[in-house]
């Protein structure tokens, strides 16, 4: 017994208590097949056992939400009989072991989640985190991950329209790859995994099952030890060409109404798809393992069940429609085999070598443990204090520092990355990557549009988990509002270290609370998402071993709407002479800023808090001004502060090189020059308007500002060629532009 | 003649992914009657079509070589027959690669000089405005269109190049905003900045940039539309 138990822990990632529980449920000790199934379904990755308690508290309904969490992806009403289906998912562990295949299959997996629902994927985004830019392995991870994402998305013909790339040493030993996909479907053409009827045939479609990805879900539910390379076989291998065929075949079969219920084989492959479909439908299944198409002859039943070979789906179809279904998959050259039947009894009966091999109770398998793990306020937080600015002498050369900031890898353009993704396929991308949010139109005949944005700030979450969680939501919303859009709904990817560490669990609990608060205030329900724990790695430094943990990294993917995609406002300055305004008030919060890191070598200080009521007013005010057609550009102030917002607005104009002349009475604001220039934890925007607006425009603007109780102050004008602030900053725009576009 | 009476056929291979874009643009923007041709369909005679478009994508996953497998599919034999009889065929991106592999156009495609996939807007100088694909374009016009490819580095031997030159078969070259054919404006390393060529007879053209993604103002450029307008004009005046 001890031997099996040990094996259960080592190979299958189950704890001793979980092993006992399984034995109790079965009334005996599990065999290796059962252990395999339990380990996958009870893994953190599939069961959400540590996070469920908190995820339940998130708002999931309201607004235009049609289907919230629980299905393969969430669904939002897009009007005119259309719906948008979206989700974001992590593929961190596989991408760290094998960055090209890991990121490629991450993209492939999330797209399958979307077209499983009957929606054609129309856009991808991603959020990528790498170790410090100067770390020797970062170029390798960066280039392979980007190549993998492009490889899969480009071949599928789905544009990759945005996202973020962040470098920080906390990811040196655990990179993060979060992939987001959104698709369009007809409201009456949504397919679910919960609709199986007794007597339906269970059909296996897509690629054959191979030895790749076995124990993938379990691997993703563990930290890395010193032998990470041994886990290579747990990474799946992607074939986007097959997935493109699978996409077309599934959508064609759906259009022809040949599918009753469907689920993709993602994490834990055949295991999760069969058990989850059966469970959600309240039914059972017969599964004939002899029918499963194999790449490797002689695979054991447990290997078939745990393989995470890509590009496969499980379908329930009416008996009499199977021939027609098969004809569709034949046309696309894909496997389509009868692999079982839906039965009334809520069990799964496995046939192997023409005999009943195992019978497993669905409820026992799917109702995994749920933990309320211990929480403890992290010790380091006690040392996080507010910035005592008088202890810091203003650097002599602020111009040099400004250049350092605008060309810092986390600020500078990621053009070298996103030009490797096809972002223009689909003829729907109105605002391409590289600006606030991506703007897409519904189709060629309609200018009705939607906006997408993904991001999060792990440093602020590290310094203040609640505020960091809330900021991830408000920041996405700002980017959407700055284009003139209405934030509508979100998906989240919660990337954390081990939940068994009470301090990590504390970070998690507070970050979720922050997300919840902001999502409620902004009325953006959380309709899908995932949790990735165990982003930590055991390290050896000489004789010492230690654990390298990522900062808590909640990432939000947000959808917004806009009536006319063509009217979306872009963040860059348009013309010389336009007037520059600061919309909102500055706090001068340097804690956690890039400036503190670069100027004084320490960012570990407290950022200001977020006023969520003010945030809502501010964003509504900005949107009203945009809807009136008064604004020529709008950009939010975030990383790199007001200087960066201004400089980016100047250099990202695709057609000209612009600059600005800003003069602001900072004494009146009660700020020091560096607080004014580089404070990034602000709730404010940089906007531009035409020179000398007429009286009507002036009075209407004033009325809007008054209605929302928001201040707006003219701080300068758009100029040609140079960036000037208060006679202190004086830089050549051409040079800055060159640096901004060539740093990464 | 009404545009609706013009019939366009768009070939679809497993892995084609710009087929739907070309379809939407031809039907909805230019009002042409465009329909798909499935690669396995035994359409022996394509003569009912006024022109054929071979759209972009990753036909057969671009396994082996970009366009190599599609070039050997049944429908391409029909396209060859169609072209031999003077039918108009336009290959875009992967479609250009397929036309090269099928031997309908001269030269080969190499991986981009950067060895990376490149998606961005480029400018094209129109060198020959007396073809079915460019007859509505102003002489020497500079057109803005996006590229999105990994293997767009056109190469041909010296003798082939001089042949192309004699026949005025080099239709488009990458250039800067003002029309200057410079090294800096060459996005992929193509020899002599070549972006699009035709066959000797002028009825078959391939180009790497995507005119279907630049045929509407809302997308940032309508310049690609000139190619479709030219084809329509040519067919109407024929």
C-alpha cells in the first residue's frame, strides 16, 4: 500500500489525504487506471479545488451576459441576433518547459474552447510575462513563445490583435503565457456540453490520440523542481492545420444541426471531456477504448484517457445523424468514429478489448475536494511603506531618466512582437495592436464594433493585492473607454505561486476581492477564466536551495462595445496646435513606479489606493466627451507616468513626428517635478482638443465636466519635433521615436 | 454591364484562410457575384467564371513548401487549363506561392530575410498599368496594402528576371511612401523589391500583399480596391 500511495503522490500529484479519500469513496484502494483519472480530475488545474471558494464570490451576471462561467466559455449579447463568446486561459507550465509548443497549444486550446460553443473565432489576444529583459534566457523564451503564438494563430486565420508583454525578474523561473480568444456566433446557434440525451452516440473527432501531454493537467498543478526537463513529454504538440480543418468541420456540422452536445479535449483530454459532458448533462456514458484512433499502437487505457493530444473533440449526436456527421468530417479529412453511447445511469463504463474494463461513478470523479486553505498576511507587506519623498533627492539629469523610461522594455513599443502575428486577416481590425485597445467591427456590412484589451500589473498586486486586482480591471476599462467604448464583461487568468503557501493564498484572496470590487462598480461581470497556481520553481544557489515565486499576477481580458468602430478615438496626437488637457486629478504616487526603480533602485513602496467611485465618474465623463466628438486623442496615464503618456501620444502617430510643449503649475498641485512626471498610479487621462474651440463646444464641455464632477486643465499644446515640459524636460521627438520603436 | 453579372470563383483548399475575406469584399464591397470552388470539386471547365482568385492562407498547412501541395490538387489543373485559354487568375499571398509552385508564374518564394512572419502595411509602386489587374490604376501610382507572410522573399534567376522585364511582367515593387524603390522599403528581401508579377500573356498575376484587406476606407486604405476595380473594368470592356 505504501508503495502505491507514494506513487500516487510522486506520479499523480495526489496528496496522502486525497488518496485516503479516494479509497474511502471506492471502498478499496484505487488501481492505476482509477488513480490516473482521479489525479487528472482532482488536479488543481481541472478541479479549482483551492480557488473555487473565492471564484464563487465574483459577479457573473447582469448587463449583456447570456452565459457565465461553467461552460467552455462565456457568452455576451452583441445585438441583432449575434453573440460574442470569449475566454482567457493560461498555458504557463508547458510554455516554460517547451516555449514554442507550449504557447502554440495554448492558443490552439483556447480557440477550441470558443468554436466548441459554435462560435467562429475572430480575434486572439495574449498576455506574456518573461524574466528580466537582460536575463540570458529571456531572448530564447521571448522569440520561441512569440513564434509559437504566431505559428498557431496565423495558420488558423484568426488575427492576433493585442495583448501585453512584460519583463520582470520575478518571472525568470516561471514565464506566463495567457491566451485569449473571442468568437462570434448566432444567438440561437450556441452549443453546450450539457445537452447529451440518452441514446445519443458518443463520437470522437479530430486527430488520433498519442503519447503527448500525458499528465499535463497534473504537471500544471505542481511547482517545478530541479529536473524540469524531465517533464518535456507532458507538453502537447500542436498542429494548427488540423485544427483549422476541425474548426471548419465542426462549424459545418453545427450549421447542419448534426451535433447535440460537444466538448473539446483540452486538459486531461478524454477524461475531462467524457466525465464533464456526462456530469453536466446528468447522464452517463459507455466509452469504447478500442475505438479510439491511436498514433501509437498498444497505448494502455490510462494513457488513452490522459493523453492531451491536441485537435480532438467529443461529440454527442443522434443515432440517425451519424452518417451525415461522418460525411462532414470525411470531407475535411478528419477522424470521426463512434466511441460510445450516452446512458441513463450516471456512470462511465469503459470497454477495452471488447470487455467491460472499468465502471466509474461520475459524481465521485467530478465532485473533487474543495479546500479553504489557510491564509496569512505576507510578512513582506509589513515593510511596504509610503514613499517619503523628501528622503530622495531629485536626480540631476531628468532628461536622461525620461529617455531611460520611454525606452525601457516594459514601456517601449512591442512592434517587433506583434508584427509577427497576422493582425489584419478577417478585414475587421480597425485599430491594430500597439494602441490602447484593439477595435474591431462586426462585419463588412456593419460598423457596429467591439473592443478588446488584456493586462494586469503584478508589481502593484505584489505591493497591494486588493488594489492590484482592482487595477487590472480598471486599467482594461480605461483603455476601452479611451477609445470611446463601453466596458461590457471580463474574463480572468489568475496566475499565482503555490496555494499551499498561506501567504500566496492571502494574495489570491485579496486580489480576487479587488477584481470583484472593480467588476461590480464598472458593471463588467466575470464570464469565464482560469486559475494557474504553482508558478514557482525550486532553485539552487551553491549549497542553498530556495523557491523562486512569481508575483501575484491577475490578468484581465475585457470586452467593450462601440456603436461605430470607425469613430473610435486613438491615443496618439493628431495635429500641431491641438490643445492638451489633463482630465482628472494627479495624486503624485511614486510607490511601485518604474521611476523609483530606475532612479533609486527600489520600487517596493506603497502605491496610492484606487477610488472606484471616482473611476466610474471619470470614465463616464471621458466617454461623454468622446461621444460628443470633442476629442482628437485620449490616453490613460499608467506605467511611466504623465511623461510617458505624453511621449507615447507624440511618437505613436503613424504618419508624423510630433512633440508637445507642456507647462503646468505643479506647485499648485502640491507635487514635486518627479512626482508630476513619473507618478503612474493615477486616475487621469491625457486628452487633446482642437485649437480655440468655439463657445458652444466650450460650454458643452464644461457642462459634461460639471455633471460628473471631474476637473480638466489645459496643460499644453501639440508641437512639432520636440518634447518640452516646464522647461525641464527637453527632448527631440525623432530620437525618442527611434528609441521607442527599437528597444524591444 | 452590372457588376452582379460578373462571376468570380474563389478556390478553397484545406487550410485556405483568406477565402472568406475575398468573398466578402468581392460580394459586399464590389457587388460581384463571387462563389467558392472546393479543391476536390471536379470542375473540368472553369469558363463560367469571369475570373478566378486563389486566396491566401496555409493550404495543406504549408507543409513540404508553401503552396507546393495545393499546386498539385485537381482544381489547379483546371486553373491551368483556364489560364491557358486566357482566363484571368489572381493569386494573393499563399495564392501567389501556389501559382509559382504550379508553374503558372516564374520564380520561387524563399523565407523572409528576417526568418520571421511579417505583418505590416507596405507601399507598392505599380510598374505596369496595362494589365487586367492594374488597368484602372494611375500610372506609377503608389498603393498602400498590408502584407502578412513568412515566405514572401521572391527570388528568380537573372535570365528569368530579364524575361520578366522584357514582357513587362513585373507589376508591383515594394517602395517607400513616395514611390522610391529603396532597400529600406523592402519588407522581406525580395529580389529587386518585387512584390507582384504576371505571366507573359498578362492574364495571371500573383502578389504577396493583400488587396482584400485594403479595399475599404475604415480599414485604413482603399488602395487594394484598385486591383479589383481594374479586373471589373477589364471584364466590362472586353
